[in-house]
C-alpha cells in the first residue's frame, strides 16, 4: 500500500494508509483496516505518535491569515458603519472560495471618517489587514500601505486615476471621488501598474 505524501491535498474517503502503520488522528477514520480522510485538507503524518491526520483547508487558511501582512478583497456591500469585503487573496496568493471580511468605519483610517462612502465604495478593490481570525474576519485599513487599490467611477464605471492623497478622478467623465487610498494601481494615464504614494 502506498502512503500519500506529507502535505499532499486529499479528499474525504481517500486512503491514507493502513492501521498496521498508523492510528487514525484528526480528520481521519478507519474502515476495514484502511485509514481514510474524513475531510478535505492536507495530509500530515505524525511519525512520533504514528498517527495519520488531515489538516482541514480552513485551518490552513487561518494559519496563513495570521502570518499575512495584508489581504486583497472586493467591497461587496457598504452600510452606514461597515463594509462587507469578499477576500480574494492572502498577500499575492489567490484563495478559493473567497472569505468574508467586515471593515468597520472605525478601522478605515487614523483620522475620523464621517461617512464610510468617503473611504470605500461598492466594487472597490482594497488592500486590508485582518485583525481577527474567526469568520467573518475583521479587517483594518489603518496604515499607509492599506486602502483602496483599484476603483471604478460611480457615474460611468470607468477606472479612476489617483489625483492626490485622498481623491480619485475619472478620466472619462471628470467625476472626482474621495477614498482612503492605499498603493493605488491605476496610473494617471489609465494604465495598470503600481503608483508610488
């Protein structure tokens, strides 16, 4: 019987080994002398205790989030005092499915923000840092390197360009909007690429 490799992704029901070699640990069960995964995740063999384990994907994501300096997400809802963010990547690595995060108005900026819509709007791409690690994740954009990185004009939908430290301008219709701007990714000529702040 071939063992799966340490750290290899496995699905429920897949054979991980036999009872003569290992005992079932977390995320595993035994049937007819074979150890099988009971959850999707990464295989972990505890060679000292001779135990076969499957570490669930969510736990792996939480561990990555705890080490992450930032996440990227799309604002999917804006209320008076909080925004809902669909987190699509942890640092530069995409995740699937996305995670849900909440951005409270008090966590947007070091300065007082009267109206959350002056900091973020629907469909903005934001760079934020997680400050809690249970679902839904609490996010903060307090910090120079955090904030809106891509935004669309709320009038015509065209990508906005950075005008100054707090304002974005639509090159198509001339609309100017306020945001909490991070390392903004659309240059003054409308091309993609990081702009220095």
